[in-house]
């Protein structure tokens, strides 16, 4: 029998590569190796419905072992790929075995960044990436007298919302001067600041955490101004580190992620990569790192095609979402580099969209509880169509009309 195509990492991107290979007509051997003990599962609910108790762990599973077996996809769980021998096209596995491959997909994702400060390893200090982390945080929230969240990004804010829903006092520490600073305009940051403040969260902007206090478990958070805030659960949400070491040690080009082109090809023609572990080279030469379900799926499709020597570039506009309390934020496009914004709808109703323009062209839209705007925005961006600034802000103007 010929050597299999092997996928390293059994999650969102890895599953997509496997299923797209089958959809593209590949009927040869196919093996997915993941170091977690679960079949592929979705992570977004880990900081949302699973934490608030509105969902359950079994509903996270994307595909169970039976379904994968029916598609003739061999799933190996609880095993790490420790090294790639590219010359011999063999992988060294943590259980002592070695595995030959004819083509290789790296979908190793990322891991939560830890805080490089004293006390970061104390019990009661947690990050969120896996089912086990989410379980730990849910139990921690239930028992906590007060919760501290370090990082005012999406994951931190979703956890803050879940802890408030459980009735716990919550303080969020953000080093920058606004929330969601990496992804949104100040207008959107201000909206989320007001949302959390009105829900009872104590948001500390421009506040760096310098140490976590406690002897045998965490008891508080110390900030640059020398104050210590009491907390018996500290959740750190300060971003991820892409798992690119496996590729790097094998001599595959990496630069803050495994460098891929728009077809998910790496510097080795036999190796593709997809999802959070990648940094995509854009037409202007810049590297783009996206951490989203859509990116994992689209790059996974491209990677499968590339393994079969087909080019399927990922060109769709990026999109993402976040749920906090009764607010759903949906983002389309990338707002970095915008020169003006216009708001459609009324923020006080918690239903509005922010349209981002650069040189009179639409580049991104953030929608709050306005799914139809989000859908229209994705279609407009994918089609390269732009409303005028005035049209975007005019609720009487139908955006869908631009797509006819
Ligand atoms: C709490 C949370 C909330 C999120 N919310 C959203 C959201 O609302 N919307 C959105 O679009 N995205 C969200 N994301 C991001 C989204 O989940 C990720 O972008 C997506 O999971 C990326 O998929 P992936 O397969 O690339 O990586 P991962 O899901 O990280 O999977 C990689 C897998 O590879 C395994 N692995 C790594 N190295 C090895 C090795 N050497 N050998 C074997 N296995 C290995 C890892 O353990 C892991 O199981 C969220 C993420 C988290 C953590």
C-alpha cells in the first residue's frame, strides 16, 4: 500500500484538509494525528456557550471517530508528532512509532501565551485553549469570590461576560488604552467598554499587570501603579503563540507562523499548512496571521487542493464573530489602515454597523446584532463592490442592491 497523506493536528483546519481531500476525489490512505485526546472539536464555544452552561461538551465535537472511519480517515489521538524527516518523508511520533508520508499537512494551531511575570504559574491562574481549560475555568468561576481577566481582547471579554452571568465580581485589565484595540475602531471599543461597564465589569484600561500575588494559590493581581486587586481566579487572555516549532526544526520557512502562500503551500513542495499555525504571504509581501474558524476552513480547502497539485487560492474576505451577553459582533474584512468610518443604525439600540473606508473604498464592516449587514458586507467585499460613504450610512439605501 502507498504511504498516506498525513495531517498533523486533528482540529478545525486538520479536519477540513481531510474532508476536502476526499471531496476533491483523493481516495488513498489518509491519517490525521492529534495530540489531544478528543476527536476534532470546535473551540469558539469554549469561551461562550460552554462557559455559560448553554451548551455541552458533546455538542462541540465536529466529527466523531465513526464518521471519520466511514470516510476512511484514520484518526490517531493522544499522540504528538515530534519531528519531521523531510528527506526520508517520515514523522517521528511521541509513542515511539514512525510514520511515512507521501504528502504532509501541518495544522498544529497555536497555544495560549502565558504572562512572563511573577506568580503566573500559581494555581488559580489559567489560560483558555482546550476543552480541559474551559472546564477548569467554568469550575473556577463557580467557586470564585472574584475573577480577574488579563487582556481586553475577544476571549478575555467573553470570559468576563460569562463570569458576570454567573454573578461574580469581575475586573478586566487591559494594557492598551482601549478594548479590542487590535481589531476594531475606537468607536467599537467604546461601545464594548460601555457594554461591560453597564453589566458590572470593572474595566481597567492602560493598566499593566506586573505580578500575581499568592503563596500556594493566586489571591490577587498587582498592577504598575502598585495596587493589588483581590482575585481567586485569574484568566489570562493575551493572545496565542503559533505552533510552528515542528516546521521550523525541519527547516520549513517560518516567520511568526509557518509561512504559506494563498494556496497554503509552504517552502517544501510536499508540505502544506493551514489554520492558526500559519502566516500567509499577501500580494504586497506582508505576512497576515489570522486566528479564525473561517481561516482554518478556507486554508484547509486550499491545502487539500495543493496536496493534489491543484491551485485553489484563498481570496475571500476574512470574517469573525464574538458573543458577549446579548450582543453578537460580526466582523467582515480587515479594518487596519482605514481612514474614516460611518455608522449605520443606532448604537443606543445595540443594533448598528460600523463601515470602514480607505480612500473611499469599503474595506471592513463590524456589525453589532445586525446579521443582514454582515452578510451583505461579506458579499460586497468578496465581489469587490463598495457603497459610497453616504450610502453606507443611509439606512434607507439597500446594500443588497449593489450586488445585482
Ligand atoms: C476560546 C476560543 C474562542 C474562539 N472563538 C472564536 C470565534 O468566536 N470565532 C472564530 O472564528 N474563531 C474563534 N476562535 C479561534 C478558532 O477556534 C481557531 O482559529 C481554530 O480553532 C484554528 O483551528 P486550527 O485547526 O488551525 O488550530 P487548533 O484548533 O489550535 O488545532 C490544532 C491542533 O493541533 C494539535 N497539535 C499541535 N501540535 C501538534 C503535534 N506536534 N502533533 C500532534 N498534534 C498537534 C493541537 O493540540 C490542536 O489540537 C476561538 C479560539 C478559542 C481558543
